[in-house]
């Protein structure tokens, strides 16, 4: 009987898993011993780290978009559907059609909740959606003077991106000669400018050196778009000319509606095996997990290696011995021309590398190589 693997979500994580399985199970798929189905709710695949570069007009939007079908291996059954229900007891996924599985991989990602704070959708810019990045690009280019306020809520994907935004904004306006007329203020909800202490310690001297204002313990409660005021939980009001927000993210609606996630829609996941807690045939990867690690593409990349290895072991009658060790790698843009980088895992904290233009170049190269990564080649 054919073993059915269903992968729910065709972002970075889901596409990588599907393609890695297809490349390594080619003979089994040809013999119909295994079937790999990838369910996507869109025909477009967007390289989301590109949003930051769209916002600064470094590349056009279409540079970071491919048709999903061009990225998926021929041995993968790619279907387009809006999944509404995941039933782990009946081992089914339901959308317009119903999909039965033997093994399920949930790669449904995380999604910015622009309605998490009253007035946020109407009053704030963002670079966590394609439309938001394009609008921000145009408004940044048009801005001659005033105050930019960056507010951040948690959890959110690409944890370093808000910090990078502030540093890149400083460089962007220095290059076009407007920096003296534009105030940049960065607000973070805990007692430092980033959740990871080494990253906060890396960024803080740059903030002070470059006159980027910052405020900690800043918890946004309401936005008044008419008065252009951000109101925090302590009742204080903060004026702005442009508000850029990084809203709290939630899990996928299908996860929430199926009742298999926590209060934010993230799925309780074993940190080593990447199995859904309480389920031996359901794996979770990338932003969909509730693991206390970065929601980032590199996380999904490293997770896919152990996850795919274990599914293949299982299909071939071998024990599942591959372990995900929490590895993450992330570039830290310091400007439009130089960057740092961090790698870390469950047992080793991050230590930012010395900033250099070479690391910025490596980041630019990876932006182009990503498509090979998604195809499961790298």
C-alpha cells in the first residue's frame, strides 16, 4: 500500500521538505510505494527576507517572486487548496478536497496580525507583507523630514529584521542627505533593544553612535491615526510622522480552527524530533512550531535536514535517530553596504561576527541562491 506524506504549507519550510523527500525517494515514488503531496494556498512563492530590500528599493518586487510550480520537483504532487481543518485523530486534512495521510508535515508558517492593536492597520506601515513593503518603499523615498517611529511586538519572524531596519534607515537617509531632518526612534517591548543579549549589545553602540533614538519596555496598546499618536500600555503618547510596525504574529488560521495550537496558534513541538507533542505521525517545522528559537528561513533549512532524514528512515524500516539541535544562522545588516552574522543553537549562544562589507555581499549572494535551497539542491 502506498504511504502518503502530506505537507501542509508551501513556503520555505514546506517546499524544502517536499523537494528533499522527492529527491531522496525517487525510486519509491516511481514504484508508487510513496506519495508526496504538497498543499499550497497560493501559486506564488515569495522570498520573504526580500521584503526589507524591496522597502529600500534595492530590488524590484518581482525579483523575489517565483511561480510555485517552477520550484517543485516533478515527483511531488503539488495541489492548490485552502485548508480549513486538520484532524490528527482521523489523519485527514480538509480543504475543498480531503487528503488522507500516513505522515503529516505542518509547515503553515506565521502571519502578522495587523489587527492585534486598535488603529494599527490604519495608522502604521509594515515590511512584513508584499503590499506593505511596496508602500513603505514609496513613502520612505518621498519623506523629506519628520519622525519615524518603529514599534515591535512579539513573537514575530525574522527577529533581527526590525533592528536591521533602523540601521538601514539611518544609512539610507544619510546617503540622500536627509538624515539631519529625520528622527529615527526604535521601540522594543522588553528591557533591551533585542531579545538576544549579544545582538542587543552589538546593536546598541551603533544606535548611540548614529543618533538612533530608542526606548525599551515600550508596549503598544493603541494607535490614533488621525492624531498620529502611538499610545502605550502605561498611557503615554508618542507622536510620529511615520509609524512602522512589526506586529505580533500568529499561527495559521487552519491550526487555530483545528484546536491543535497554543493560544497564538503555534503547535507544541518536541524540540529534538520536531514531532507534534502527543502525535507520532505529525511533524512540525519552521514558524509553525512553538519552539523558543528564531522564526527564520535558516531555522527551517536546518530543521528540514533532520526531519527528512527521520521520515526516510521510518519509511525504510530504520530507527529515527536524526536530531535537530536548534541551529540557526542569521545575517545582521548594519547598513546598505555592510553586515554582521550570527550562528547559534540550543547549547551555544550567538556571537555576532565583526561587521564587514564581505558579509553584506554574502547576504546578497544568498538572496540569489535561495531558490536552489528551496528546490532542495543546497
